[in-house]
C-alpha cells in the first residue's frame, strides 16, 4: 500500500494527527483528574472539619468502640459520603457504612497515620471494607493540646473515573474524525499530485510500446497545474518532441544510407566476425544469385558458392588488413573486382566486402582490341594486293599498256574499297560519339522507303531480283531524320541485293505496332547462320568470312547506331538458306 504516493502522503498525516490526539488525550486526562482530585480534597477537607467540629464535645466524653456509629451515619447521610470517627489509638468509634464493632484498628491506615503526624492526611486506595477505589481524607480532632480523635471522610472515585472516561471517549471520537479528515485531505492533495504523474507514466509507457513497434512517439500532455509536476510535464513534452525529431533525423539518415546502398551498382556484403552474413544489397543479390532473407544469419561459405569470395573474406579476417582480388563468375559472365575491408572495432570486427562489376570495362577493352585487330586485318588484304600490283607494274607490266591499264583499274578498285572503309569508319565513329546531330521531323514512312528503293532499283534489276513495296500511304508519321533513315534502308536493301541470288525476291514494308512504326526488308537470299545472328550488328562482323562479298562489315553497325539514335531498335530474323528479314522500329511522332 505504501508503494503508492497517495498513501505515502496520507500515512504520515494520519500518524501525526493520531499521535497529537493521543498525547492531548493523555495530557488532558491527567490534568482533569488532578483538578477533580483537588476539588474532592477541598470538599472532603471542608466536610471533615465540619464533622470534627460537630463531634468534638461527644469525643471528649465518649470514646468506646462503636459508640458513635449513629453520629457517623447521620453525617454521612447529610453530606453524602462515608464517615468514620476514629479514636487516637486507632479504634473505630463510629462508621457510617458498617457497624464499627466489626472493624479492625485503623491506626495503620495511611491517611490516619498522616493525620496523626501532620493534622491531615489523604490517600487513594481500595477500601478494605467496601472493596472499591476510594479517596480518603482524615483530619485530627483536637481540644487544646489533646488529641481527641480522627474524623475520616471518603468518597468513591468511580465518578472521577467516569468523568475521565467520558473525556477520553470524546478525545477518541475527535481523533477518529480528525484521522478520517486527514485521510480525505491527504487523498485529495495526493490526487492532485498523482493524477498528472499517472498521466505522465501512462504516456511514457505508451511511447515505449510505440517505439518498440517502430511507431511515432505521439502523446503530448497538457499540464494541469503550473507546479513542479506541471513543469515536469512541460519538460517531458519538450523531451518527447526532441526525441522524435532526433529519431526522424536518424531514420531519414538511415533511409538515405539504405537507398544509396540499394541503388549502388557495386555489390556490398557485411560479414560479422563469426562469419555470418549481416547485410547485403540488391546488387550483391543479383551478382551472386542469393537472397537477403535466406543469406542473412548464415555463414559466408554456405551462402556464397564462389570460393574466391570466401577466400577473400578469410584472408582479410586473418590479416586484419584490406585485401583485394579479381575474379570471374563464369556462369553469370561477370568479371568482378572484390575488396574486403575490416570495419574496425567500432563495428565489432565486421568485414565489408565490396564488388565492382568490371564486365563492361572488360568488354570495352575486348572490343577495342578486336577493333584494332579487325581493322589491321581488313587493311592488310587490300594493302597486300596493292603492293603486289605495284610490284608487278614495276617488274615490267608498265611496258605492256593493256596489262598496265588492267592493273591500274584493280589498284583503283582496292583504293576505292579502302576509301569506302575509311569513310564508313569515320561515319561510324562520328555517329558513335554523337557528333551527327539528327534533324528530327515528322516524316511519312512511305517517303523513307520510296526514296531508298529508287536509289537501288536499277541495281536490283541488274541482279535479276524483284523488288516490292508494301506500305500504306496513311501510316502515322514518324519522328525521323529522313536522309539518315533512308541510309539505314539503303544499307539493308544493299545487303539483301548482295546476299540474294538472281531470281530472288525482296519485299520492303512498314506497319504500325503500338506507338511504333516497324520497317522491314525481307529477302529470299542465303540467310545467316544461327550462330552468327547475335553478333551480326557488331563492327567488322561478317557472317561468312570465306565468301568474298567485298563488304566492310560496318553497314549494319552504322544502321544500328542510327536507329538507336532515333530511339528505336533494329533486329533480324533469318534462316540459313531460306532468307533474312531485317526490322527496325521508329517511334510515331505524337
Ligand atoms: P557488309 O559490308 O559486309 O555487308 P554489313 O554490316 O552490312 O557488312 O553486314 C555484315 C554481315 O552480315 C555480312 O557480311 C553478311 O555476312 C551478313 N548479312 C547482312 N545482311 C545479310 C542478308 N540480307 N542476307 C545474308 N547475310 C547478310
């Protein structure tokens, strides 16, 4: 019970009131008793003196035992008290309550002894005769120097005790009422203090539950009074607001960090000192084909199947220093640089594993290497042939004019083909580096196709091929740089003519697909082997290097770049021996 503030405040009050009332009660009882006894003493003294005066003559002549019983009874009934008349030797001469003949010598009674010694004596004691508590008072009766006897009067103390009991009853009642009032008052005061405290406790509890659930710390309290509890409430409100704002800041910071981590293209893993995965980001999930839910809490070795990573982590853990490695994940065609860094004691010895994807860089490196080897390869043939032709001329062919002319024509062809290649390369590099600005305008698809066909119609006819156009006039306009898309169509058409034997057919068409117009060039030519299809749009790529078609292998690459610059796509369907269909899509002008 004393654990509640209400009772802790009430208890001392009640104790204090009770102690004061009890002390007061005891003190008053004492005082009242004394004043009663004093009054009794005076009353009894007066009565004894009166009686002694009255019995003096009788005592002078009469001092035999029991001779004055009647006088004693007479005075007793008159004064309303017990009266005893005693001879100087202690013999009871008269007694109001009992025949004195039965009474013993009273000389040893304390009040009698005192009266003989000092003229007056008193005592409070149990009456031998009546067996009740009595106040006895005795005075000596003298005649000159001669002691005639002693008059003793007595009253029972029952009346005094009753008065005192009554008073004590009143005090007890008052104490009880005061205690109840003190309890009520204390409860009232304590209530004023404890209700706001209880509100505060409730709100704090609610907040702690909310914070455990990750919810906001809501619950502002309105101070009821401007006292200390009110100030505490104000301070608490301020604290809650501050705390929430700090939590918000931390959360925002954490979300930012989590977003950065998730959006990073580098794979990140954090490994606890016990070798268990603590955290990993989306990039790491993709790189290693693992999932956050199944990886966290499991050891690196059982989570990641690549031994190089486990080895990297182990080296870092053993040395306590940063370690790095270059590794290839064959099944995912990934080329990675991994760095393991200890996070230090502040992060309980965890290790950070960071994986940078170098696949693209490596591809670029390979492309660059291929490009150089391709270009040297492409130039070597015409250069060798030029060298051979000039040597032949120098060796005497010059003297044979018809032969010399033939050689010069062949030299011209080789130089033309090299010039074409250099021109195409320059074009490609300009397109790739974005130095060919497109002039995009709303263009009719049919215009693009018609002008391309016009440019190559003669060439197709000479090759014995039928050329058909299937393009509705009312197709939606596309957003295009017309000359550039014409160039793409010419490239595709040119290839179709080149790779379709005489008698074949070439169909050119355009149609709408969603918000795109898809152009296509279909031939019934030699087709492209399935194994070559994925690489057909690469620079210098030729499906069949053995066949001398005289191309540079750059046409499709240029076409792809031009289509992609328009925001479109280029692709091919082909079956070897049956023919090919090249498609490209261009967005419709809105
Ligand atoms: P090229 O100047 O050699 O024609 P391209 O980039 O235009 O260069 O074509 C690359 C290769 O793709 C060609 O060498 C050829 O092997 C193949 N190819 C392109 N178009 C066709 C087609 N219509 N039919 C068959 N093969 C084709």
